[in-house]
């Protein structure tokens, strides 16, 4: 059973029990736009305990807010009781809720008009109490009622407005945008994890460039990612970057993302984050060491936003290594092979392609890497080691830090085709290390 099938069956069962029930929120928005909803939600006048009685496989996930999760096989649907909210002193959750019987009262507490639509799945009738259908048709993100009140209730709505506009290709209604611009500093009160999740969606759901332009226009970018905002106006050498400053270059990368992983998208955003602090003019504009500085800054930024250790490490590696392609033709065979077999190299290669396409357009080094990958193959890039630590011990070498140098020297020679057998490898060790 799919989530949609489960949601429709929940509505039918609630109605059979004498309750009101509708599909609500993002799923209705997406269905009306011809998009496939990611999940389905149901709104009802049934109280949480009544919902639990009607559905055996259910659990309270927000009893205070009237939310019950109903499961069937792998499908799950949130069923929420109509409610109105009473004040938001923490800028996130209502201090109290009142359960309602009128669906109109329920939608008036929601964030944006396009997310406040109710759908009768039996008749396909849409209940629209806030003008959401018109805003869908016009491609507009509008806060319900007074925008400042909506954003003061839940500060995360500031960035959610941007995410919906970017994902759907909509514009933000002027009064709603003006409220975001006045209140953008409130985003500092939101937990890093919630901000991270919204940024991740902006980066990966489509419209990443538009999303970051809106973050900048709204004032949110300087609050959340001041290191990225610092890219604006930082000039680049025109012979390598005819497109303009670092900010423009980064936006072009974001525009070219196509269903990216989160780590690739974050790498695209942050690959040149080290340029503003390393900018200098010598014989020309230079950014000496910007990849290394960018990797250090990336670690700080992603740690601050509570990205996982694995995600942080992967993005940090993308930023640290994104300039190495320019030296690939001059690399020794062993260095090149180690480069090409790096963990997560396909993402690094794609970041390099995007970087080139958003700048000079020259793909010579990208094509060289592809050619070498095809020529060498997995066995040549990762040959079976000729020696192990046990072999060195058997030869009488005492275990210690020198083992790594010995084994690395053997692997270098193996990758360069200078040794081919265990005997060759042992001879090399005796020659270089005694």
C-alpha cells in the first residue's frame, strides 16, 4: 500500500465513523501542481484518542498537538486534529492549542496559503479559505494573514518561504518578502539542525541558484552563511573567470546542479569559500592556498550547522582537492593513480566539471581524467599489494613508523611499474631502507 492509498483509506474510515476528514497541506499543493507528493497528511475533527481507537497500527507522535501516526506495511500518514494555536513564546511551537471542529480554523494557523488547502479525495473538491489556489496559479508564496505574525510564531518559516519559492520556481509576495527582510535576524534563534535541513533541501530539491539569490535578497544569507555572503564583489582573474566575481561563479555552479547528492551540492556551494580571505593582487589577482583555507572553513561551517561527521569529511575533501586537476598532467604515475582512486572521486570529478563549466568552459583536465580512468581500470589503480607488514617482519624489520614509509615506497614503485613481484619489492626495501 502506498502512502496515498493509505491516506485515502484513512479519510474513508474516519468519514464512515461520522468524522470530517480531508487531505491537507503539501500533498494537496503538489497534486494540484501535477507533482508527486513526498508524503501525505490528513486533517480531521476526530480527537487523537478517537483516531487511535479507529486505527490499530497507530501511535501518538504529538499528543499535545493532536498528531497521530498511522502505519500500514511501509506506508505511514500523519493524522492531525483540527486545531487553533495560542501564542508562540519560543518562536517554534505554540504554547497551547485548542482542538476545533471547523476546518477553516485549522488552516488559518498554517504558514503559507499554498500549504493551507484541503482536498476531499472522494469528490476532488478543494476547500480554500486563504486564497491558496489563486497563489498556486500565479506562482506566488504568500504568508497567511499578517506575514510578520506568521514569522514571529515560527522563525523557521523565514527560510521555508525561500525553499518553497526555489523548489517551485515561484516568487515571494512583496509583503511576505518585506517581512522576511525586517525579521531575518530571528533565524539566529532557530536550532542549527532545523536550518541545516532547510538548506539541504534548497541545495538538492532543484532551484538551488534561485534559493541562494533569495537568501541573499532577504538578508538570511548573511545571518546563516556569512562566509558565503562574503563572496559577493570578490573579483577573479578575467582570463580564467570571465563570468565575474566569486559569488556569480558560485551561483552558476548551483544553477548547473542536476539532482545532486547533498555532499556534491555543498561542495559546489563551498568550493571557493576560501577565496575571500586569500584574495590579493600581485602580478594579477591571486588566491594562494584558497583550497586549503576553504577546507578549514568548510569544516567550521558544516560543524556549526550540525552536519554529520561523514558528510563534513566528504565535503571538506571536495573543497581541499578541487584544484588538483590543473596539475594532473604533471603528476607522477603513482600520484595520479592515487588521485584517481580517491574515495568519492566521482563527486570530485563532477565538481571539477561544474567548476569548469561555470568559468572558462575548458574541460581538458576533466577529459584527461576520464581518459586515464578508462585506460587504467580498477586493477591498475588498485593492484594487490606486493608486500605486507608481516612480510617485513619476516625479513627482520622491527615494527614501527618506518613500516608505512617502506610500504608506501613499494606501492609507489608498483604503481609506476618499477616493481612487479614480491622479490622486486623486498629488493627495493633493502636498497632504500637497509
